[in-house]
C-alpha cells in the first residue's frame, strides 16, 4: 500500500548527507573552526528595509483593523504587482496578475510542478542538476529505476553539461515532454546567452515540450545578453514555466518565499496549465504568511533594492575571490561570473566525495561534491560565494596551503 | 501529457466558489454590510505575546550573529520541544523529536500525505468531509470518476455522518487502506468520545489500515472524555498519523503553521512511514519561516497560553450564541460545544446552495453550503463562531427576523 517509488531513492538527500557528515566531524573535532562554502545558504542578515517591513507586518497582525487571515492562494496583490512591475515590465515582459503564483520557496514548486503532468511524461534534466527535479520525479514514478553502477535513472533523459560544452547542455536526441533548465546554473555557475536560450524555446514549441525554467539566480547575472527571464525569448509563454526565489537575491533562505509564473498562453492537450496549477494551489496550498509577503514586497522598495543589490555584490566579490584563488592555486575552476557558484575540477583524480572528505579534514572547509548533482558531476566540486568575506578569504588561504 | 485526473474535478474548490459569489454580490450591492460566518477564518488579531515574538524574530534576522538561514526540514528544535511538552506530554503521550514534522499549515500536508501511499490504495472519508482530503486523492487518481448525479467519486469509500448517527461515522463494510478522520469535526462540529475513537484504532490495527487523524480543532474541546490526540488511544502509534494546526487555536490562518505527527512505530509493507514522510519533506519542502516558527513557540509561553485560551473562549461564546439563537428561531442545529462550527438543517427543504443564496441576499450573511462537503451534507449548512461577537449577534438577529 505504500508508494514503492520512494524505496528506489539512493541514499539520502544530498544536503542532508552533508549536514550529517559535518555534524559528525564537528562532534569529533570540537576545536576545529569549520568554514561552510557548501550548501547554498546565505550568511548576511536581512536588509534593514526588510526587517522594518516584518516589524510593520507584526503590528498590523496585532490589531483588529489591520489583521490578515487566510492569504490568497496566488499571493497578495501588492506583492504580485511589485513582481510584475520590477522583475518583468522592466525587461519588456508583460504578465498578468493571475500568471504569478507566490509560494513558500521555489523548492516546493520545483518538486510539486510535476503533479500537473501525467505519470508517463518523459523528463529531461541537465547532468549535473539540482537534485530536487530528479528525486521528485523519481518519487512520482517517472524516473524508472536507479542504476547504481551508472548512477543513472533508467527513464530520464540526461543532458550532460561538461567542460567540453562549456557546461551548456545540447538539445537531446530523444524527444522529452518536460525539460528542466536552470540558468544561471546550480551547480556549475554557468549560464547561456539569449540566442542559446531562444533555441531551447523554439525546440520546445516545435516538439510540444514544456520547459520548467529555474531562474533562482538571475540577480547574479553580470554580463550583457544573458536573459534574466525565459520570457525575454520569443514564444516562451507558449512553452515555459518560470520559477523565481527570494532566497538568494534578498537572503530569504530562512524566510521562505518564491514564485512561479505559469502563462495563460501555455496549453497542453488543449488544457491551460495555468488553470491546472491554480487547481493544484487551491487544493494543496493555502498561501504564504502575510508577514513573509510583506517582507518580500520590501525587496522592491528603493531602500530594499539598494540594500539587496549590495548583498548580491558582496557575495559576487566572494565568488570572484574563490574563482581567482583556485585558479592561482592551480585548480581548474569556472562559474562565479553570473552566478554565486564556482565549479572546480577535483585534483589528482579524486572522486567528488573523496575531495569532500579531504577538504573537510585538512582545510576544515565544507563544499558540495559534484557527484551529488548527477554522474557528470563526478570529479567536480561546488564552492559558493555565500559565506562572509573574511571566512572566504581564510578558506581560500587554507586551500592554497594544502 | 497532462495529469487528466485534474479534469475530473467538479467545478471550483468550495471556498474559492464562495469567495467569487460573495465578491459578485458585494460589487452589485456595495451598500450592504456583509457578515461572514462562512469560511473558517479567524477575526481576532494575533495575541500580544505572538506579536512580540515576531518583533524579536525580525530583530534576530537583521543581525549577523542571530540571523537564521535555511530552517530544518522537520522544524526548529525549540518549537518541536514545546509541542511535545505541551500538546502531548501533558496528556500522557510520549513522542520523540523526529516524530514531529512542522509545516506551513495543515492543509498542505492534508493534501500531500497521500503521496507516500501507492496510487491504488482504497481511501475512506467521512461524508460530509473537508474537501481537501477528497480533491487531493482525486487529483492523484485514487478517487475514480466523479458521478455528477450522485455527487460521489466511484472509488472512494464514503462513511455517512447523519443526524441519525449523531454525525459519528460507522466503521465501513468495505476494508479501506487509508481512513481520514477529523474530530472535533469540520464541518459538522460533532466529535466522538475516547472509547469510540479506540474502536477505530483497534479496527485499523486489525485490518492494517492507516488513519489520518485531523485534530485541527482540539483546542475547542470542552467536554471530558473527548480525546485531544488520537495517541491517547492504545495502539494508535501503530496505525495513525495526526495533523495539528495553529490556525484556529492561535489565530494563525494568515501566518501559516501546523505540524504532522508520524510515529516511528508506524510501518506498512515493512517500511517506516516516518522515514517516508521525512523523504517527502527533505525533497519537496524546505522548512517553515523562522519568523513564523518563533511566533508558534510563543503560543506555548505562559502569556501566549493565557491569551490564546481567551481567544478560543471568545469564539466558543460566539458558537454557543449561534447554536442557541438558531434553536430559538426554530432551526435544527448541532455542534458548537467541542468545536467552533454549528451545523444546521436548511429550512423548508431548501438545498444547501439555495439557502446560501437566500441567506446572502436576505440577511447578508455568508455561510458554507453543506453540500460542498459531500452528498450527505446536502440540506445542511455550516456557520462558524470565528466572527466578532457583535457581528455574530447581528447575524443571528437578521436570521431570526427572516
């Protein structure tokens, strides 16, 4: 009577495993000072404009005249208006209020969006990839069986992202129904230009596939001609769902806020996917805390923008330091230009987990093993710019002295 | 390629339909003062102890030393400790930290718990019933087809709750795999005594079924011998999952906080359901906002307890007023003793939706049509004690003058 697909999952969720390993090391070595450049968690406190908004929301919730009960399933109007005006209108993208679905963090929708598709859709993922896309599809029975030796799920289409193709996947030979893309990419830190993304949109429209586009890191784009939204590409509203997060652009990892865009033009089998996602949210969700949505709206105020832009710049300074420090130490490293992630090749043929242990034990630095993101991540390792600057400098010093 | 089960859903989600109807009426009649005793939303502002906790959490999030990033998937330790000590230990129930899963409102887990079961489990629900249990199973393909004429899903086991059985379901003749029970009940306001619930536990253990027990309204229990938790019954840890909510006992409808208990002793097909739910949460969820969890912990402080107990008493005074006012006006009404809901029989053979329109147009009072909760809800209507006292008195005055 249980969902047997759960039993197919290999081992533990990547970041849970890392957490357990670090806890064990800390308990065995209480005197060591660990520097965490692993999990993509932020380290700067919430910006003052956001803290003020939480205080205001608390006061509103404490008075009968301004108290807020059940939030709208789709999100508060004030937040969706700010999203449309600031994240899309400024880039020439017109979206309606009912095309935005506010959520409690992009991870939930990353996992749940699969529910609007049938059990037998063919799913394509980048390799390496954010594990949630794969695991959620595996748990829903879409991934087939896990092949321990190859570290592959039998029924997924893998799109390798390698040093050779600059970590930009090629269009697969087998036709997928659903394609997960994430640019700027987690974990590689790579991204693609607008004309490259346009090719994916054209392909999806040609074969009737749906692209689930994860744009959680768009605030880190520093180069021109890199799209911030997939809807900057022509025809994308007919084939793409876009996910955004407040976790990284505004430090909301502990606040839990994101949103998903499902355009009204997006139909499959003659059915509006916008309607389907609304049904999903109405049934399985009850909106995001008013306090958190007020905090989210503060990100779009002049003070909020100025303060969160500074935070992003701070993390990108770290990422640059990591990338350049690794190159100086003789590592092969990429990323860190349009994304807070630096992707490095493990030295001396070490596996990703061997390098994880080596780094933890000898430099007391925590990173993320590339193999945790898929078989083509093997032999690579992810470091993030989300630490504080002094710790980042110290971590690189330790790595350079290994 | 879409999940066709979505297309089987009849019409709109109940409360969304009510919302649309009320909006239409308000726009057409801007001069009328509507009193909402329909959706189970609270009206009192958050208690001062909770507002203070939000302020404190905001300040913590604004300082580097006390900032909190990604929360634990299972919930913050301080909140789970408070839950175990206050909600369970006091009633003689011992639970471990890893048996509590904090969530962003019980509705999400009500819908998502089905994911740990296979697609072909047989599900039993009360009739009438909270729609989320039914709709989420229908969307997962477990409910069969909706039969418009009978208002039944072909593959669910319905357990009628009628005036004749005192709105307490009888054990079904067909064996279910999963049984949803909600006591104190939404929508009928009825509940069952401990010896009656023990029979359900014994039955589930005998046939190997799992009970999903929704205890969202336990704070409203006023009579002795009514169980606050299913784990007060012997053997329940071997067959029951329990859901709790902060929405109604502390006015958190706009804050979004609840939790689910999955005991470690609960196994099916030789697999721990606690392990399965942890897998689900690790993959599809990233924890609840730190600010909201701090607010939740404040409910368990001496001030928080005293203030929220007063709020519950306030709503129960309303419920009593509704129940007695309706009886005085010649209605048949029950509930309102161990639950904030009053369940009344529609007069003159009106259908539930006829009475909804009649009440909206003639008394400008919004209630909830019983038929929205299932076929045996037809001819009934739900009013709630969650309004403010003056409005509740005025609503009953208007109803008595109809």
